[in-house]
C-alpha cells in the first residue's frame, strides 16, 4: 500500500497488502480463535485489556509520530488520541463485567428468568483514517472484552497504524486470531461481510461507504453499526458568553485540522450577538498556528490527502459564488503539503455547498438568525444528526434547546465529543447504533432469555 506524508508530499515506504490467501487465513484464524476466546473468563479478558492500555501508554510517542507521518495529525492531538485509547481500555477493563452481567427478571412463582449476554463471533470493523487509533479502539475495547474477535479493515492511507494496533494486542498478550488487521482495498469489504464466518460489521466513515456496507450486511441479515458523517450545529444564543463560545468554537471547528465527524460545522448565531461573535471568532481562527504536524505548538496540520484538499476548496469556491463572504482564509496555502487555513464564511446562503454538504476541513460557515426558534429550525435543517452544541448562560434554556435539536448528542456550553462512559452515535444519515458506554458493548452480543421452570413431574405443558 502506497503512503504519502501529507505535510511534505514525500512518499513513505510502502507496506505490503494482503492477498486473497491472507484474507482466507485470517478468517479461518478468527473463527478458530473465537471458539476458545468466548470461554475465557471475563476477568481474564478485562486484565488483558488493562495490559493493552499499558502498551499504549508505553509507546505513546511512537504511535503519535506514526499518525503525524501517515495522515498529518498535529503531534499534541496525536498524543491525546493515544491517551484516549488507553482511557477506553481502562474503562472497559473496569466496567465490562458490570455491563454484561446476567440480569434476573421477575417471572412466575415456580420459574426463574434471566437475560444473559453472549458474544456473536468474528466482527469486521471498517475504520477511517481521521482518528486512526481511536476509532479502532472504541470498537475493539468493548467488543473483544465481550468475547467477540475482531477483524480490522483500516483506511488504505494508514496501513502503518493498522499494523501498529495489531501489535498492541499482541504485546498485551492476546491469543493469536483474536484481533487481526486486513490490509485490503475497499473492494474486498463486501466479500468479507458476506463470509459466513463474519457475524456482524461496524463502520465509521462516509455516508456512501455506510450505505454500501449496510446494504450488504442487511442482505446477509447481519447486525451492523454505522457511524457516518455529520454537519453539527454550533448554536450561539443571545445570552451566551460570546468570548467563550468563539474560543471553543474555533477549537471545535479545527480539531484534527477540521477532519472530524463531530466537529462543529454550521455556526448558528443569534443576530443580537452575531457581529460580536464573528469578530471574536475570526480572531481566534487567525490566531491558530498552521504548519508542520510534528512541531510542538502546531494547531492545524495538513489535510490528509490531496483530493480532500481539492474537495474542500471546491466547496468554499461554490459557496462564495453563491454569495458567501470570506472573512478569513479561503485559499490553499502555497508550498508543499496539503494545507488549508482556518476559514470563516459569513452571509452564507442556506442552499450553499457549505450549508448542505458535510465540510471535512477547517472551514466554518456562520449563519445569522433572528430568534431561538429559528436557530433550532436551522440546526435541524440537515439530513445528518450526529451531534450539536448550544451556548447560553441560562442552563434551563440550554437543556430545553438541546432536547429540541435532533441528533445523537447535544452539549451545552461545551464542544461535542465522545466519551467512553457515554453512548455515541447518530440518527438520519449519520448512521445507526451506538458505540461506547453500556449501550455500545451490548451492540454485538446475543441478549438471550433463559427461563428455568420447576418440574412438576406431570410431563404436561
């Protein structure tokens, strides 16, 4: 698999991909491993996951530098990503047994009923490049600990990350076959999903990829969890702390150089504070340091690929042609690397490209509204429904508005983020199913009812 450093455009050493024979061997190994792994006591599986957290922390700098080279993540964010992976391992190492413990249910006086949670088998995870460690660990930590085994099909531009993640589990002491990486092209995914040995599939990625995988899984009557794109609203009401909203908004738009499903992507601002917000927001965006992702202090690195940079700029150009005004940024940076500056657009028509499409880069359209109700209406005027953020000094108002926004999560006076303790996912074209928390670990288990009736010796029903 060919790799290019997006900050320098220099070729990295290619990594050999897997052929048909390698995929077949991996599927066979996964099926065999499941038969014994499912019977490993929960405490042992939790202990191994705690060991995986130790491996992550011990090699944090190595993994962070790998992410910076392969997909351009700023080094501070890459270190934080590794630590978050260790956190999700810590969480399920402590809580997996609690989340999957048998549940007694009241039945009849001469019978007992309980719900037990049993693993399904090999699970295919199709993962993206933007958070190349975190997306994988938020799948693997719960579902391996639940007794499933994992097959990772990672994005083709981060094969080094895929191999490194496989090594984490190997160094932690996981048995062979419990977690494997398949270095294959996207064209091979359908065949793997259709294989009888694969029992379910999860995908984090684009809406197009999600529809393709979901269609294949549905045709095979296999469970799927899809975490797709987003166009999250960042709503600033008339009583908000504007300076705080602007500072957090700039961070929410440019985390991971703007390449995040749950980034703030549409800034919906009440007219009473719009001028003040735009001035503060532009200043915050212009204050960000764009450059070498391996350098300390870099806030915004390159876009991960040349085609992604071109697509982002095309969205900006089409929006400007439709009437939007560029307040700052708006042109790719000169020189080597796929760099796009933090960009703010105002006077954005509601049918402009940046209003209707997912924008996967550091570009922030600002929409002015006259009222709270219009803010909610605009926030919900999208086919996506992943997350949202509401800013107000009135917490009761914030709770009420948050409930009116149609999405998988809404944060009041905070940027939208994922947390191992809380369910994460979306509605609409943002996908279905949940990851993380108790709900996440129960996505790929059989919720089995066990009814035990006292024998009366009659032999009659």
